[in-house]
């Protein structure tokens, strides 16, 4: 029995036993619909890339006694897509799946949560070396990370110090991803350290799913007028001659200027370096990758927020610039006008990591579109 089926059965039992359980619930949901025009869409591909999504969920408390409580969340979404991304196989035409489906038991000091949940931490905003289970599109409209099936336990030593561990089924030959993380304050800095064993898995939506790795990481974050952070991860590849290494790190800062209604600026530098024997994601991938990311955003009145997102690859010269305007139609309905301009600062036809011209749609093409998001 999968975790999702188990949780569904447990929630059904709770629902049928409301006379003996202090069971309460809140409904929530989201409707999202949008379409983008693709400039210079590849031959034999459609010009508009579109998607509609409906998400429904229920969450609340199932049981409370003294300081102990059993909470839950169960939400699922259905998607319908059309356009070049479907033609290129980057996403399915239709998709239905659970977004979150978990039970959490604990008190103020200890919590254990099982099921489909978000396991995400670290200091990085654009680049996340510690985002072992990060699946978001950082430049997308309302970027978010989908959950993974697993069990996570957290113990709070005090208000600022905690320890947590997790186990995520890798599906392949009953492999398990297992990790342990500490977080606390050192010299006034938010500090974290993590270790994870990552076997080969069938979790194809995650990076490096097919590699066996021991992963060590850290993050540091502080603020002195300007917020700043550093996050890094060392991967030690197993079952490979010499156990080759890869190190990923990000350094970032952000500041809000006293301009207009508060101009916020964020910048990050990302470096990935690896030994020659470390498995490449792509056959011609370089040993060193350097990228810069930035974000400008500022509210305009009470209904509008504009932002400009940018990514630049220092090595191959490719870039993406993504401007966006968010307009609050009501407190629950938002309209997004977003564009994407991709290119390269190097002359000639260059295929980079952030922009490529290929015969098949690859999602780095320049585009402009509208998206409507409503919450209920």
C-alpha cells in the first residue's frame, strides 16, 4: 500500500469517526489558467503554450489531547495543457496527482509528518544547492515545489535550534533516500548543516535521480542593513572510480532601497565545479558552471506589484530576462502579465544552458503571456 493510499484510508476513518475525534477541516482551492505566445516557435510546433489547473484541498486538525495534536492536509490538482511543451514531451496533456497528502503528529517540541510533503530548506532564493527535492520553476508564475512521499521528524531544542531527519522512498529496488539536518544560531547567524545518502532512484522529477551520492551541505545567513547568505553542497559519487566530487555553492544578498514604495533588489552568484570522473548530466557539460541571478521588485499602489527576474550564464553567455506585473483584481483573484526574453551575448548561433535554438521546443524560447489565478 502506497503512502498516499494509506493516508487516504486514515482520513476516511477519521471522517467516519467524527463523533469520537475532535475533527475539523477547512477547504481551500485554486484555479489557474494561462496562455503564452511563443516567438519563433520551432517548425511544426504550435505558437501558443497553454495550461489550465484546478486544485482542491482540505486541511485541519483530526485529534487533540493535552499538548499533542494530529493534523493533516490532503490536496490534489488536475491539469490540462496544450501547445509546444506538450508536443515536445516536456509535460503531459492531462495530469492528475496529489499535491500534498500528509499526517502530522506532535507537540511544540517534537513533530513527525508522513506522506506527500514539501521538504525544502536552505538560504538560497534563486539557486538552491540544498534543494534536494526542489522542483519549482523559479521564474514561473507563482513558483512552488511539489511534494515528495516521505517521513520527516523534527525536534526543537529551543526557539532557534532544531534537528530533523527524513526518509524518502526511491522506488528502485526499495532504495531509500535518508538525511539529517541541524539548524540553529551561531554568533547571531542562521546556520545549518546537512548530510544525506542518495541512492539510485526512480524519482525522475528530481535532479541526479540516477546517481548514488553521499551529500554534505551547509548554509549561513545574516543581516546587517543588507541581508546576505552562503549555501553549499558537496556530492561524493559512489560506485565510480575514485569517488569523484562535485561542489555547488551560492552567495547572495538583498536590500530594499528607499525608492518609490520600496525597491527591492536581490542578487546571487552560483558556482558548480566537479572532478572529471563525476557523472555529467549532459555529455559535453563543462567541469565548471558559473551563473548570476537577480531580482528587482516593487509595489505600485495597493493593487500592482512589478518585478524583473534575470539569469545569466557567465561561461556560455546565455541569458533569460523575465519581467512580470501582478495585478490584484480582488483579494483572491490575481492577473499576471509575464514575458521572457532569451538570448546570448556571444556572436553567432550559440546553444547555452539558459537559451537555445533547437528544432524541438525546449522552454527557453522568448514568449509573452497572461495568467489568471484565483484562490478560494
